[in-house]
């Protein structure tokens, strides 16, 4: 479920966060699904539990998960409103990436085609069972 590259320059907690975000966005992990416990995941990945806890804390701060004391951490329900702060951060990151691609000489129309070919992450239907 998780692969961590200990040789990567990206901190382990960030690698874990990105993988969990991807699983949540791609709807592999469903709303209100419980995440592995800090202790269990630390043993599985053979990394310090504090690293797992830091990743979970950041994911909770960003709204991807929520925790219930004594029960664990769970995937947050999909928000109907756009988180403006998160959207602004992603917009700036996209501008940086597109700027770098354009700097490398890729034509603007090719960048637009690339974006148009990307698929939206599939989300499960909520409450319409």
C-alpha cells in the first residue's frame, strides 16, 4: 500500500502524506474509512512512529483526515465547498510548474493539450446507494 524511498531527498513524512493524499483523491480510501494506526504503520514501514504522527497531523490540518481520540484517524468526507486557501496554494504551484515547462521550450498549446488529456480523479457517489 505504501512505498517509502529512504534515499529520496523528500522527507519521509512528506512521501507518506503524498501517498495518502493520492489514495484519498483517487477514492481508493473512502470517506470515513479508518487509516492504519500510527503504531501499525510504523512497524509495517519500519520508520519512527513520530514520523507517521507528523504526516497524520499535517493531513488533518489540510482537511484530508480527521481523528477521534481513542479511535484513530479517518478519511474526511468530501467538502462541497472549495477550500480557498488550498486552492490558492495549488494555483501557485501550477503556475510554477507551467512556467518551468514553458521555460524548457515546450509550446503553450502543447501544455494546454497535456492538461486537456489529463483525467479527473474518479470519486465515489456519496449517499446515493
